[in-house]
């Protein structure tokens, strides 16, 4: 049994998060509150495993996190904000903070992140690379950036080349590039088609015996495929594998992520 508290100031968003997280199953208890109720009094009567904290003021991030920790004493906190890159104030915090998500992320990514954190993992976005320092503007640097024709006085003596008539654009339009073929999800994730099929079934919560039966392979072979896809995704468990795949844009057969379900998805009934 897991207890999740949702802290969101907007009532409609709060209701939407509750309805979305209801897909986690009957073993998860959900509650939601607004910010004024957080600082009212400590909530010691309800053991909180996870708090989803919506950050409404970037200047008071540390105070918001401290207030939630004091009120609910959660095991873990997932912060949500409008920025796709985690704010620097959050990066400086430690302790119960277990992840950060952009509020505009896909619903499947949110569900995968919650499952991952409840299983003891973390879901922080990649740290953006620091900007490259601009080079000093020196005469040598300026001359290196200029074209060769502009760096010498020979530019004044260039021979005249009359323009072509009629212009090429009027005689024949440039050929259109062929449309790019959409990359299959298993190629995008660096997996074989069989490993991708195993990952799709793992994302649906199927045990290893059911995975083997759906794909008509032995349990030992299903476990071998599972261990290999874990290595390729650089994870250690199924929740982390699903989160890694979804964060890279994979649908894993879920049609609600936009468009139709992946044609290579696996259909299997327990």
C-alpha cells in the first residue's frame, strides 16, 4: 500500500492528477491539497510515501520543499515545474527530493516516474551542458572568421561573372527531398525487436512467466532478453526501464501518448 499526496494550487490540475494517478492501481491511496493547507498543521496521522509538489514560485522553491517535508514527512518528493530543465535551486537540495518533471510531460512519463520513485529509484532530467565561453574578439580571430576573399585586397580585382538567365528557380524547381522514414521504436532505444516486445509486456506489469507465454519462449529466454535490455538502457529494474524508454519518446504500445498505438506492439491476455 502506497500513500501519495498531491500539492497543486489549481483545482482543475489537481483533479486531473488524481484521475491520472488512479491508474496506478488499488494499492495506491491518493490525497490532494492546496498550498494554504500545507502550512496549517503537521499531517502526522497519515504516512506519506510520495509527494507530488507543483512549484508555483521559482523564488520560494526551498521554502516550499521545506514546508512539505515538515508537514508530511514523506519518504520521497517529486517536484513539478514549467521549466524543462531542473531549476538550480532544486539541484542544490538533497534529502527526500527524488525527481523533477516538467508539468507538460506526457501522462505516461508521469506514471512511469511515480512507479520508479515508489520502487526506490530517482527520475531527474539530464543536466544541461554549460554554455561554451565566447572567444575573445581579436584581430586574428576576426580575420579567421572572414571568408578568404574578404581577407585580402584581391577581392577588389575579382573577375565579373554575369548572372545566369533565366534564373534556375524559374526554369525548374529544386527536387524535393524524400520524406524521412520514421525510426522504429526498437531502433530508437537500441534494442532488438524481440527485446522491445519483452519491454512492452514488462511495461504492462506482466510477470516473467506471462511474458514467456505471450512470446512463445521459455521463462529463461525471457529473463535473458530482460537482462540484456536492462544493460542497453543502463537501468537495473523494470520501472527504470519503462521510464527510460518513455523519456526517450517511446510509446510502448500506448495509444494515448499521441497518434495510434505502435504497430509492433504486443497483444497478450493473461
